[in-house]
C-alpha cells in the first residue's frame, strides 16, 4: 500500500484499516470509544454473531467446520463474560471489536472470517433491537405485577369511599377501587403500547452491511429466523439508519413514567397529615435527620423525580436523529446510554411502586368515610333527585346552587338540612332526599357502564383480573 507504514509488532493494530498512518490521539481514543457502555450489549452481540456464522456456513461462504469453531469460540466468550473474566479495554473501541479480537485469539485466523458479509452498522442495529426486544418483554411483565398490586387493594376496597376530585377540588364521592382501577387502565395501555412498539423493534437489519448490502450471497431471512425476528428491513439504507423504534420505545417509556408519577403525586397527598388517607409502613418510608416525628414518602417522590430522566432521553434521541443524512453516522453512538438508562429507570420505578402497593401503604377506611361526609360533593345528586321529580335539570342545577349557598350561610352540610328547609327551597323535596344524598347511595347509583357504582366496579375488577391471568 503506497505511502502507508506497516505497524510494528509493539504497536497496536488499528481496528479499522491501514488506510491510516498515524495513531489516534489518546484523548480522542477515549472520546470515540463506546466500550464503556455498549458492553451491555455483549450477550446480544454474541447471539447475533452465532446466527451470522451459521448463515455464512449455510450459504457456503465459510465451511461448516469454520462455523462450528466460530460458534464455539463465541460461546467461550459468553462463558468468560458471565464468569467475569472478559475484560475489554478502550483499545477495543466497542463491544463488537472486543468480541472479534477475543474470538481471533481463540480461533486464530478463522476468527477474522466472522465479519464477512456484515458491517458494524447493521451489527449494532441488530444488537440494539435484540436488547430492546428482551427489555420490552421484561417491562411488560413488570407492568402486570404493578397492576396486580393495584388490583389487590381494589378487591379489598370496592365499597370503601374516597373523595373524587376535579381541579383538586372535592367533586363527587367514588369507590376507592374505581380510583385504583383507573391506574390499571393506564398501565394496560402502556402494556399494549409496548406490544405495538415491539412489532417495529422485531425487524432484522442484519446483512444490510454498511449501507448498501453486500456482494456475498447471504440469506438475511435465515439469520432473521435464527434470531427470532419477524421480518427483515427491505431497504439497506433504512436498516442501518433507522432509530424510530428507539424513539417509539422512549415515548412509551415516558408515558409509563407519567402514569407512575400521577399516582405517586396522589400517594404523596394521601400520606400527608392534611389528607391522612393512607398510612405508610416502615418498608417504604424514611425519617428526617432532624425531625423525629416525620415519615417521608420517599418511593413516590423518587419516582416523580425520575420522570425527567426518561423525558430527557426521549428529547435527546429526537435531537440525535433530526438532521442526520442517510445512512449511518457516528451520532448514533449517542442512542444507547439514554436507552439503557430509560430501561433501567422504568424497571426500577415499576418495581418500587409494586412494592409500595404490596407492602408500603395501608388505606384508612374510617378516615376516608369521614372525608366523603364532610363536604358538598353530593350536590349533583340533589340536582339529579329533582330531575327524577320532573324538574328540568338546568333549573334543578341552578336551584342546587341556592341550596349550597343557604347551607353555607347556616354553617350546615346538605345532610344536616331539615326537611322543612328542603321544602322551603322547593316543594318537590321529600324525606327520601336524605337517602338519595347519602355518600354510599351517591356512589352506588352511578351504575352506568364504566362508572363508580359498586356493581360496575366489581365487573371491571373481573375484567382486569382476567387480563392479568
């Protein structure tokens, strides 16, 4: 090669080619390397490489004997990694070269044949998809466990009442189970959404090469079949440059975190002295370093705080891809750390919230019963009552405003008004008004599909439990 120097025995061989005469600046070598974080992909890199070796043999590109040596060598590296004896360095640059270098040490020159018919560009895409496919499965399992924890409380509290809020103002009393089941529905959408994302994760880019395919007679469908992919990318440029699946996953992860944050916010309110709807157990709460009387809701506060991490990773991924020309660019190295952290964060938060509901809090039915009896959240039912007596609803609605104003002036709740006071407001009121506005009746009467009526809640519970089973 004209003008190129041959590396001496004491100089490390560059991982790319002898196109380069000089060595990489030490600081740039560190800056350029991804081995510090993409080592997390090693199990998937080994699996993908074994499938690639088998495909090469099937197509006659390498011999069956060579493929066996490669597959066995990769299995040895897997064993070394699991035993903690595989220690790549910055000089390996990334997990792919680390594996290839070690494989060459094990298999000799045959190890150098593994990279035939593929590029690191399609290789890293394959590894990332295999990793994310696995992680999506684990997160979906974690979502089911979280739902089961909510259902466990819901089963105990179908007829426990809790104030329902709009604008954080008391609105109408509802079943506590109904409130908790709202969060199981959010989690169900999260579970379904991840399943939809999985369809686009589970497509193989392997064999797309650097960007244009390869001259070798590879069988991309065979390697995809070996790896459990449902399809292959139809365009080699798209295959190596697509990160839509990662964006979609991060968006789905962000919604999971949003839902966990919403229920976290409620638990924090409920655990406060002002609400006192729940009691925190010692399993999931800590104290103050200076105020011995306090018990802090650390788990929901941490979950609420960690949401920003996942949101940030979504924004970062969108920013990485927004101006990239086809096909592969080094910018894609920035897709992994955020993805890894989002997966770790979502899993940790789901586990923590599951433990919180299984072991970390107890609802206080007596306090909840007191709460629904000390406000005007049954005012709508007064209007409904009048409507059943033939009073037009809008007229009834306006009249109830007058009822509430009269009650406030008398420093009374609606249940404390005498029948004479009710009838002075409108002759349609009869003694059965007291039953109509009793909190338990207020809840039970809302028996429309999806409502908080006890009958509806029990049916909803059965549906949710059937999903979990």
